[in-house]
C-alpha cells in the first residue's frame, strides 16, 4: 500500500481527495497546511505528495522548495491555479507534475501511478545490521526504527557513503546545509551528539563507526581500525 501525504489548507478538500484515493489502496495522511506537512515529513516516509499551492503562512511553492532540500519524493501540485507561468514555476521548484482543480479522478490516479512506476530505487547502505535506506528515508537497526531529523539523516548517509574519508565541519555544512548557510561548526557537533545518542539507543555500537578526528572533523568507518 502506497503512502500519500495530502497537503491543503481546506479540510474539505483533504477529505475529498482522500475519499477518491482510499478505494485504490492508497494510505492517506492529511496535513492542514505547510507547517503540519513538514512536521509529518520529520517523522514519516511517504511515497508521493499531493500539494496545494494557495495556503497561508507558507504557500505550496515554498513548501515544495523546502521539501526538495531533503527529499526527492514525487510531488504533484493539485491546485486551482492553471496559468502556464504557475505551472512552469512549480515544475522548476521541483514538482514532478501539476493537476488543476476541479480534477478528474481517473486522470489523478493515472498520473500518480505513472510517477510511482518511474521512480527508481535509491541506494541502501548496510553496516553490521544498521541499514540506511535513501529510497524510504529511513535508518533502521534490526527491527528498530531510528528517528532522525532530515539533516541528521543526510549527514549519516553522506558519511556512510564515503566510509573512511574525513570531513571537516565546514565541508559537512556545505554538503548538508548549503554554501549560503550561516550554520556554524558547533551546530555540526550538536547534530553528531544527537545522532550518536539516537543510534546508540537502538543497540548499534555507534562508537566503533562514527569517529571524531580531533582537530579536523568526523568520519565513518565500516570496520574497527
């Protein structure tokens, strides 16, 4: 069963879309606005997102931009705005498709199905039972799900992908937060502490793998040196 995140500032529209999707084996999660959607994405993984544009506080374009900072989950913009410039703007910000309201149920289902078929699996990395799954945006150890923030997840994945390579705090900031970020080195240290503690609670021997290189930065090793 595919998980869908529905994002709209109108509860009636959320209920309507969910009503159309549930008979077709979609598990729907409703988010009333952008901030609620981001909160959902902090704790759950979704196979596809249906996203309204015209919302207060943060519109769909800005939300799409935020989601693309940490996830490549397929996004369909489902909106009453049908001007070509709006469609182009949404696609340029990272949306995968665009459907105008009122929508045709069969067309929506077909477009969702096409996007999900085209999505290629992403890499997974496994070290002594610790599984980093980029496709599902999950870190697990055995049957234990390790709840990480998007930034923590990306940092762990980058280090695991580049085992035995040392990364300075500055490099990690650029890789995870971006070149324009004003994030400081102590933020990296704080994230590292949080990641280690969360993984340690799962029972995985994190201290054998997530290593501090004093005076330089951090690295991941797959086998004890």
